[in-house]
C-alpha cells in the first residue's frame, strides 16, 4: 500500500554524527494518515523486519514468576528464561507469524549486575537465531534495562554505581546483539509523584518539561553513543512512570480522569527528547503518548492495550492499536495457565490481533481506516484518556507541541490543547464526562493561565515550591 512522501524535516538517520534534532513540522499532519502498521520512516532490522513498513508485528514481553534474583537462584533464572523463549518462538512458528519482536526488560538485580543481563541477552539471542535458521522466523530483540537510579534517595541522576551499572548493561547487551535499546527513564519523577496526587498541573509541567526533559537529554545522548558504537538503534523511551501512574490513579478514582488525560498529552513533550537525541523507534510499548510522537517524528511505535490486561488495566484497550506498528502485551509472568505457559498464551493473542490488523491493511487504505475507525469509536467516547489519543486529537496536540519555542511552552500548549479538545467533545456529545469531572476542565485551564510566561520565571517559582530534599538540582543543571 503506497504511503506517499513522508519526509521529516531535520531527521537524522542512525549512525550519522550525534546532535540534537529539532522537530518543527509534523511528519504526519493529517489524521487519516496516522494509521497502524505504517510509519513515514520505517525501521529495517538486520534480519529484514521492516517495522512501520505495512505490517504490524507482535511484540512479546515477559518476566519471572515471583522468586528472588540472586547468585544462588541464577541457574533457575536461566532455566525460566530458556523455557519462556523456547515456548514463545515455537508458538510463533506454529502460527506462521511474519516476524516477532522480543522485549527483554531486566529486573533490578540484573541491571545492578550487568553480567547477568548480558548472559540472559545472549541466551535469548541464541534461541532466536536458532528459530531463524531452522524455521525462517525473523525476530529482533529489544533490551530495556531498569532505570535503577531511583533506588537511591535522593536519586543521583548523572553519577554513582547505579547509573554506571545501567550504562554498562546497555553497553554489554548492545555488544551481545540486542538491536533495539529502550528505557523507562525516571528523571523528574521525584517531584512528579507528589504533583499527581495533588492534581497539581504546575508540578506536572515542572517534573515532565523541566526536570524530565533535562534528564532525557543527558541520558539519551549517552545511549545514542552506545548505539552508534555497536551499530544498533536507540528505539525509544516512555513516560510510563509519569502518565501511566496518572492513569492507574485515575482508574482508582484518586485523581480526575481529565487530569490524567492532560498529563498524557504533556508527557509527549518529555518523551520526544529521545528522538531529538537520535532514537528512531519503535517507541516503547507502555508509552501511550506514542500516537502523538508518531505524528511528530514519523518513526514506528509500539503500543499496548487490551492484550496487556495481564499486566495492568486501562480504558485504552482498542484505541491503543489504532496507530501501532508493533503490538505488545506489556509484560507477563511465566506462570502455568490452562492453555500453557502465560508468555506462550500471550504471544498467541498478539499474533491473532496482528493478523486482523494486517488483513485490514491488505484490503487497502479504506479497509484499514474503517477498522481504525471502529477501534477509535469503541473507546474514545467513554474516557478522556482515550479521547486525547484518537488520531484527530493526537495530530492537534502534536501540532501544538512542534509550534512551541521550548519544552516549557510546549507542555503548556499540549495541556491547553488537550483541555480544549475535551471541552469541545463534552459540549458536542462526543465524550461522556461525569459532572464531577467537568469542573476540572476550567480549574486546570485557570492553573495554566496563571503560570509564569517564561521558563526561567517558572523554574524560579517552582524551586520555591517543591521539596528540594527529594532531588538533586545540580543533576538537572539547576544549581
């Protein structure tokens, strides 16, 4: 299916000289072109998987059952991962999957002891290479070490043994052959958590668009250098610890859903930084802000939704697939179910989901857009967090972000645009909001309107408001 000319101003292919890329125009400026399986700048892997090139691929993620991870138990850890990958690959071959993305999210002890993560990476890659040699199954491995920096209080973001071990894990896993490097980074979370529970939009902007942006620039510059040294790709980050935390709190009725929806829009400003530093996708699956980022960058994006219920509940089960390029289960423990081991069952579900999306793509643009319409319509009217991820909304928010002069104003613009979208949708009957939520639209807009006009003024104001004992200002360039 032809996708036309999707040139991206300022885009730098992986492997060229490092430097910040600024996105000032949208790669996808029409909602009709923001579609699953198609990205303006697809990524082709070593074995020939073209992510975003007209096919949606399953992306399986898995973890251990409840058990300690330490030197004494590491033989059992190896056995668990060996069982998982063999079962997953066998089922992918049996169901004739066109390809498979495997994500290995390390557990904290594995990042603290990089040799463990590297050994498991090699074991997974060996099994994947065997499946390719025997059955022709094309696979690629995404490695996602933990951001263990938050295990120290206050976190040291730019130095110390936790930071150094995390980079060593990336370096060793990339050298072993992991082709996609991802992270759920946590810079700014020290103050963002408090802002969430207080429904403090100013604190959210400070955590995401000041602290988060600064940490992302520092960290992803390092990861870009690692990727280029080993001929692999920085894939992408996620605001999971920020916007997904908001989503969970909203599900528990601890904060307003409209507030969580605005946090989601603002989170795209922070996650965009990894692409400015050289990441080329697919964006990390738990980054539900990825439709906005796909519109801005044109890079392929992973998404998760209904098939990630094994990991967490959400109001975004179908709409999340509307713009995905890989479709993930988020994570699942290696437990025995009636149908088999849980990761094997999950990969079957993902493969069938992708079959349906790919059948729609094969029927042509009209069929694919009709299927996308159904996925959007099934979720968007029911929850503001879903509504802001509809293609029309994602493009509107993306346009507001790229038109802003800096991340602070981009965060304001994303929040204001999201609020306007929700207000208009509620007025027109396109979105159902309970009365207790409607009042928050004006309340949040008033907060935005009262914010300082410049970033330096905003930083000065917030530094007088936040608990400085929870973070190290110097690690964010704020003395």
